[in-house]
């Protein structure tokens, strides 16, 4: 099975959900005998010197990158107000990437071209012109849904109106593209159900983010009464959720339990946050090892009110036997059970109360953590997820081969 994988950002380092989702699945596919070639944008926002990749990043047959300037530009954003095109998507349209895609398709006979996220869909027609490969979309989120939720939570009216305008165009584009894919890989069953309600009619399956579970070693020696948050601080849902927690929840926790500590880590932490002085709040910035960071603390919080898809940090923490307090939306896409393998709360008072109760109850934390680990082992082992996908690809390939030759 020869797969060409297209990415809008290079899937390394493994410090965000998208990179983890791409890399873990790809490694598992290769372990199952697939031959995977990567063609990735190397964007200005997430630029990587591929010459500095570690030796063990060796699962791809070939790696091709194209530099793409996807910076937000005031002039382009203003001009887009008078265009029907989605500004979210147009930032990933590149003549150089298109040329490299044609060259790559002509260099080999691929069975599948797998698009990682909606932002590669502008190249579908090009793929179909130069290849007979099955075109699959691995949708990491329902993209317009993220921005709808961000818009709903925005109070400043001019910004809200602008975001609503961009979101409507993104939604229109996402729905127009839906049935151009030969097959859809949704990141969760919840997202798959939503896509079908929105009009998707072709073949599809849920392909969640899975983990290489042997990488997740349980740390029994944690900092007492320690709570952690981890997430890229330049992603709007993370920044919104963190600010809500710090302003609304943490004062309640600290007042009731002055010994409690709140540790924060994340890529692109702004300087003003790094300089924050607050009672028992520790800002670490980007950490070298997210797994180690999560493993060092009693509790992890996921206070999200916007976003879509599924949060890989939740299943990582569950794999580490951690007790998690999350909003319902934060845990969306993961079939968790409140009180059994996670704790859910959607207002500041309840969120704080859950934290305070769990900080003082070691046995309850341990029980929830053990249940969480078993849950992840049953449903989020990457080997099982990849095997199901390979079997589906084989089936689709045989079916499409039969159709072509019958006609």
C-alpha cells in the first residue's frame, strides 16, 4: 500500500495534537507494511529545519517540503473582505506546493493520497488530474465549528462581526468540499456523525488519534496538590480557556486550599504571561517533554469553551493514569464517563469544587486515573486504529480497481 500524505505543517516536533496525530498514525501504518511518502508545507509560522530531524524520525520512504508563507497579513485580510474565498484556506494555497505535488504524483504510482486537514483540499482537482489514487481526507476538526465557537465567545463587537464573516466563508467552503473526497476519516465518531448531518454521502470511518502506549510510563511520585495545564498559547481556544481558569477558577481554588499549585506549560507563551506573578502559579513556557510534565502533577485541567475534534492531551494524560478535570467541550469527541474516568464541569464554581475535592482525595484520584488508563488502552491504541484503516484502504482499492476495469 503506497500512501502519499499531504500536510499543511511539518509533523514534528511532537508538541501539538496535529503533529502527534500525524506521526503516530504514520508510524503504525509503516509498521503494518505501508510505504508512506510525505509532502509537507514548511510554513513561516511552524518552520522546521528538516536537516535537524532526529535519527529516529525515519518512518517515511521520502520527505519533500515546500516553504509556504502563511503569515496573517493585514492587506490580504482586508482585501479578502471583498472576496468569496475563505481567508483561512487561501493562506495555504501555493503555486510552488502545487508544482511539487504534480512532480511527486508523477514520480510514483500511489494507491492513496491522504490529506491531513481541510487546508489541503484546494489540491484535490490537481491530484485527480495526475493520479488514479484514492483521495482521502483525514479531518482533524470540523474547522468552521472551531471559529463559530470562538466567534460566539468574542465580546468585542467589531472583532465578532469580522470573525462571523470569516467563519461563514470557511463553512461554505468546507461544506462545498465535503463530497469531493473519495473517503473521509473523521477524528471522532461525534465528528463523523456531524459531517453526515451536514451532507456527507461517501464512505467514511472514525479514525481517532491513537497513542504508542509503551511511551507512556506512569509516574507515582508527583508534586503534592499540584495542578497542570498544557497547550499551545497561540491557539485561541487554549488562550481563552486558560484565561478563564486563571481569572474565574484559580482564585476559588487558592482561597480554599492555599497549598495548591498551578503549573502552566505551552509553546509560544507570550512574554507577559511568562512574567506573571500570581499566588502559587508557575509559568514554565515550552517544556522539553510534555509527557514528563503531565506525569509530574496530580491533576490536569482542560478548561476549553471553543475548538473541535478531540484533545490529544486528554488521552495522553489518561494514558499516564492522570485524573483530569475538563469542560464538556474540552472532552468532546472522546467517549468519557463523568465521575468514572474523568471529571467534567462547565462553570467556575463547579470546576473549582471538583478540583478541591480531588486534591484531597488520593484514592478517588487513583481510581479515576486507573479507569482512564484502561479506557485508553481499549480504545486509543494506535496499532489497532491503523490496522482498521489499512484493511479499509485495501477494501477501497480493490473496489475501485474492480469498478475501473468493469467499465
